C-alpha cells in the first residue's frame, strides 16, 4: 500500500496526524469543515492495507465507511478541490473513495465492476 508522507499531508492540508504508529504505518488524520460542525476522521493502516472514514457532526458519528485491500492512497488537487483518494482491489472489482477536504468537506465511495 502506498500512501502520502506526513510532510505531504501537512503541505497540502495543513494537518499533522492526530495519532500515528510508524512501526505499522498506522495514521489518523482529522479534517474539519471550514465554518461548519462537520469533521472527517480518516485513518489508515499500511500493514493491514485498510482505510476507515468516519464523518462526525457535532460530536456524533454519522457514517463510518471501512475497507481493506487498499492499493494506494494519494493526495489529489485540481482547480476545483483538494482531496485524498483511495483505490481498492477486491477480488477483481475496483472500488474507490475520495475525501474532499476543500473547498467543503465531503466523502464519496463507489464500487464498479469492470
């Protein structure tokens, strides 16, 4: 599993890990929506090849999405948004997730059979 460095997260999103364990490549990052009560808690573990995204509103977990078999996690930026994207390979089916950090916090997750 490939993933961005702590320095890349800091440079792109201005956040450091809330929790990290370098021995297993485990990290938790918390992203806050500007001006709103929404937070995204994004955790991943390189050894287990897993990703979890928890959307929290006013201290309550609203949705938790988890998956294993992460192939890659990367930072993406275009003229419209900055995001964190994950690609999963699960028994020949490609699944992707995107946590859009700016301009407004949101999450998309999809699985499509080829």
